[in-house]
C-alpha cells in the first residue's frame, strides 16, 4: 500500500505538459513550419514572388511560438526530440506536398533516328505543342523533338514516348517562364502569368 502511494505521489508530481504535451505540440508545429519553409524555397526558385512572402510570414510566426515555448521548458529533453523530429518530418511532408501540387513547366527534348511522324501526331492530338528539327548525329540523320508540358503532364507525355519510341534519347528541364506557344487546355493562363512576371 505504501509503495502504491509513493508511485501515485511521483505521478502526481510529473510535469505532463513539459515532458509529453509540449513535445507533441512542438512536433506538430515544426511539421507545419518546415513544410511551409520547404514550399517557400521552392516557390522562390520558381519565381512565385507573391506567394512566397505569405508562406514566410506564417513560417516565422510558428517558429517564434515554438522557440518561446522551448526556452520556457529547457529541462524537457523530450521537447528537443520533438523539435528535431518535427524538422525531419516537415522536410518530408514539404517535398511530398510539392510533388502532389506538381507545379512548374518542363521542356522535353527527344532525339531519335527513327521516323517520328506518329509520335508528333499523338502528342499534338493530346494538345501539346511540338516542334521538330532535323539534325545530324554520330550515326546519321536524326529528328529533334521539343515540347513544353506542365509537370503534372510529364508522365503522360513520357508514356507516349516510351510506347512509340522506347529507344529514343530524352532529356528534360524546368522552365522559369514561357511566352506564347501552344499548350494544353488551362496551360495558356499559366504562360500569360509567367510572361507578366517576366516583364516586371
């Protein structure tokens, strides 16, 4: 009975907020904080100057609140663990969310020594603007094919390429801005927005 009372007394003196509740709060807050930071860096790199400052405001606001609580409970080792774990999880969720948003425009370049008429027709039928250029490779004449696509459409375009030209050389890179051109439905507005940002 005395042992039970002793354990109960210790439990009653345990600081649940500092050792359990606060670390969980810090963990969740850091996930939001770092996720916003990851997205902000990505948006800055892609020229989205209007959205990046808004994300930066909430990122710093959350960080200040978290730090203030951490400083008030320096004796809580679990709070430090929650801080570090939230940072790691926030990076993961930020990249996962950015991948789901599928922002950006890509240019795909394809080089093939084979006849490319069917491939060009399929891509154009899907709504993509395609430019073809005749070139000279190591083994003879080749066809260079260029197309601009939204990031969310990259897999669809690659599937068409792999189906019709599985041995073709393909490279792609992100484009910061576009001016005019032929795009699938909904992409023209993005092109105009990129042009306006570029002209400022």
